[in-house]
C-alpha cells in the first residue's frame, strides 16, 4: 500500500507547508484539492482552505503544483477535483491538468440527486461519462467516480452500474468508507468484489450519527458528522482486512475532517494508525 493525504483535510497549511510536513512524516504522496472556494478566516476545510489550488486560472499553477510535489519527493496519489461530470469543459480541463502535472487519476464529481429524478440523472450521467472516458484516454489518465452520499453513486452497486462496460484503464471508482457511514453501506468485501477491476482508489475517513434534536412527540432526529478515525462508526480494522483479502495494493488517501487533535499531530497519528492496521491485516492473511 501507499499512503497519501487529501489536502481538503489540511486547511491550515499552504501547499508548500503541506508537502514539506507530509513528506517529513513519511507519507508517500499527496492528493491536491482543486476548486474555487469562498474566503474564510480562520481557514476551514471547505472555505479558505490554504492547501487548495484554484480552478480559475488552474493552468497557470500547474508547474508550481508539480514542482512542490516532486521537490518533496512525494507522488500524486490522484487529484481531488470538483469539476462536475455534466460540465464537460471543466472536466476536460481537469483531465488535461492531471496529465500535465504527471498524475494518473482525477476525481470527477457525480451529480447530486437533490430531489431530482434519479433515472433521468443516471442516464444523462452515463452519456457524459462515456464522453469523459474518451477524453481521459486521449490524455492517458483515469477519471474517478467516488462513492459519495447524496449523489447518484452512493454505493459500490450504483457505481458499478454507472461504469459497467467502460474501459477500466481510463475510468475507476474511489471507495470511501467514511461516506458509506452516511449513505450507501454494503458489505465492504462484497463491494470490492463487485467493483473488481474498477476499484482504482481508496479514501479513508470516519463518521458517526448523532442526535440532532428530539421532537415534542419524542421522535429523535439524527444527523451525521465527521469524527476521528478511531471514534467513528466504520470498522476501519475490518475494512482494511477486507482490502487485503481482496488483494488491493494501491493508494490509501486519508481525509480526516475532525478537529479535536491539532493538524500536524493528527496527520502523523493517522499515518501510524492506518499503516498499523494494514500491517496487521497483511500479517493475519499470512497466518
């Protein structure tokens, strides 16, 4: 396995700081967040994130992205893009940028359901994805579909249906255990087996459900929230064992959106924790 961090989860650091600190901690790679965002003080995960590259004028930053990454002897686990599948212009830009910096894969955002007709959304998404795969092939990179709550692909089953029959050399799926706490949970090993050659990348974070409030009639209203790797409802040790059993040996990207532990301590401890889970699973598979 190789380990990287998605910089959505490192909002306090500049790109140079993120690369330097993560390299010093022993991470193998980095997954840059690329999107236009609102300003915020202090910086947050989704607004004012200092480790985010802007989508506007992205092409002017490609040399800097590549240089900061390679100068710190980090690899690109992928690019954390937010270009929407239906926005072919921006999706094509992301694929071209991925190739230009020397990365091999990039997330393309799937449509959110938002109360719209799922069948119609899915059919249009399939048409758009077929086109995007042809562009990915032209650039020699892979477009990634993430398992993400509130989108048309919250589960492995939905993602497999979307990518079925497309060339897995140029399209793949990000399996995200934390997102599956919120929506789309399926037995993980079964999900890996279902995705098969389309399983291209893994994200690890954790989440839990908490009571938001109680109605006057006693009805409990729940909401999900991000939490530390150890405190969430996803069984990460079991998840990693299933990855090893399946034979996955690619990138694991950490994206911890908790704030209880200071950022630098958080990334260092997360690397040790997940690496330990993998080593234990690998040792167990040999017994």
